């Protein structure tokens, strides 16, 4: 598949998702307004990843692959000057509407992460959630480095593919939210290579045992497994390679 075909398929998939969400908003089945915790705590890795951005007051922050725009709102509430982009015009429209509904300002534009329309060294920080694994990482990494100021930080939360048992489950077991585009796949250690051409990169795993929530969402069990994960990943850091998600911290050299 050519790059053009891949991008067209990605855009069509996410525009379709955005249209379904727009219908829910129009029918009153969903609300564009939300509290920060609704986003920061919707998965266990989001809040600790957000903290890696540091103090955002007055900083120019790029919401990279903004999707529904919740991160853009949280960034703006933290005092950042926010620019948000997505390949999907449908999702950019939702992000704009969500910013208006929550009383914040962000510049929301349609753009391709592999060819960004922003000036060199335009941003102090970059946030992304489940976006890099859709992209050509050499092209995306080069563009990301170009728009990030020296000393800046980019933080991405990404699905991870180091666990063969999880790979089997992703391929064969049914669970909510399994829809994906034809070309996306979880990142692996090999994928960190292109990013390390441009950044000092750190990876931190999340949801080792706690990934069971995807097929067995028992709250008491999940709390126990999350607590066990916190201990295991602290005393045996290499276990992060078996986790469901990783938080990548990229620092511009």
C-alpha cells in the first residue's frame, strides 16, 4: 500500500468514527463537556504520562493526533497555548466543538503527522495518545524533532507489542474497542530505533497484570492487579516489555 493509500484509509476510518460520535452528540446521548479526571484517569497510564510534560503554564504545546480533543482541553486548562492537529477532518471538527463547549481556546487544524505544517522549533512540548503506531516513524520522528524546540519534551502513550500472549489476544479474542485500521500495529523495540535517531528516548510500561481488565473488568480484581503491577515494574523494570502500553518520553537533543 502506498503512503497516499495508507493515509486515505486512516482518514476514512477515523472520519467514520467521528461521524458516529457526532450523531451521539446531536442526539444528546453524549456531552462535549467533561472534567479533567474523565480524561486523565480513563486509562492508568494517562495521568502519570501527563505529569512528564511538566509545568505547562505559558508553554506552546502541540496535541499530536488530537482525535476527540479532550487532551487539547486539559492542556489548555493547565495554562498551555495549544495547537491541535489530526488527519481526520471529522475529529478536528469535534475537537473544535469540545474546546468551545469547555470554554478554552486551541488552534485545531487538519494535518499529517509525517508532514507537519508548522514552523521549525514552534513548540515547547508535544503530547500524543495512541498515534505513533499509525505512522512511518522515521518520517514522523524527523518532523517531530523539527517542530520541537531544543530541550523540549514529547510524551506519547502507545500500545506495545512485546508480549506474545497479548499479541495472540489482540488477534483472536473479542473485547470492546478492538476496531483498528488495516496498517496500524503495536510498537516494538525495533520501532524505537527511528525515534532514537532524533531523540533521547525512555520507555515506561503500564498494565502488565492489569491488562486483564480488557476481558475481565472486575473492579476489585483490577485494583489488586494494578497494585501488583506498581510493585513488579518498580523492582523489575525489564518487565515493561511485556506490558499492554508504554509511555515514551522523547527529549530533543
